[in-house]
């Protein structure tokens, strides 16, 4: 293979890689960030002892950093009010890809 052939292959790989990275996450009109790659399964975490009474465990989740999924570990939190319920963070699949829904108190 000649040097010119190797340069053409390298250029083609660069163009394809750039197209995949650009297409892997795109902003939608609704403000959601869609990710084409499905999130990995959740990490099984070992919970440490609660820091005190009234704390609940908020499980970790995978977040998208623009290039890959990154694990955000779980934490102990106190509810903001009596009878508050934590709705876990999760990923939702739509036709355009996956988008993230933040965890929140209900």
C-alpha cells in the first residue's frame, strides 16, 4: 500500500469518526439532549450507613458528558418536606434516541 493510499484511508476514518461524534448527541427543539447510544446498565453500589435518621438513599445514575456515559454515584439525602417521595433519575427512549430525566422530589 502506498503512502497516498494510507492518507486516503486516514482521511476517510477521520470523516466517519467526526460524523459519528457529531451525530451521537443532538439538541432537540424541546431543549432535550438526545443521545443515540443506549445507556449502560446501572452500577450495583454498596450503600454506606446513613448519616442520620430521616435520610433516604438516592441511587446513582449514568450521565452523558458529551462523549460517553459517566457514572454519578448515589448519595444519602434528606427529603425537603414530610411525605416527599424521590423519583429516580432515568433515561427515556424515543425515536430520536435517549434523553435524560433528572431525579426529583414529588
